[in-house]
C-alpha cells in the first residue's frame, strides 16, 4: 500500500507595519498634528505641525526613517528650551 501525501500548510506571511508619519507636537501639545515628509531626491526630511505651523528640516540619507526626523527635532527643541539635564 502507498502512503498518502501530507497536506501542505499555507504559507503565513507577516505583515510589515508602515512607519508612523504623524507625531505629537512639542510646542502646542496637540496629538498627531505633526507630519513628516521625506524627499529622497533632495535628501531632506521636513516635519511640520498642522496646528501651530512650526517646522523643522534636516538632511537625510537613504536609511533615514520618519522617526529619525522627529527625534532630531525633539533634540533641537530640548536644546533650544534648555531642557537638557
């Protein structure tokens, strides 16, 4: 007698979550009002608050993610306000 072929289990692919592009504004305190735009052709990253119109721009590389632009903005904000401990 021949052995039955076993059924193959379907391949389960993990969904990759996209990077967050909306963050909280440190100036006005609104939740998810800052949007990050990465311009790969000009190697610039820009974050702008939609409520208080504060913006920050930095140079980027091909490895830069939106969270990197936000964290650089937060570092610059803390330095300008004197929050470093």
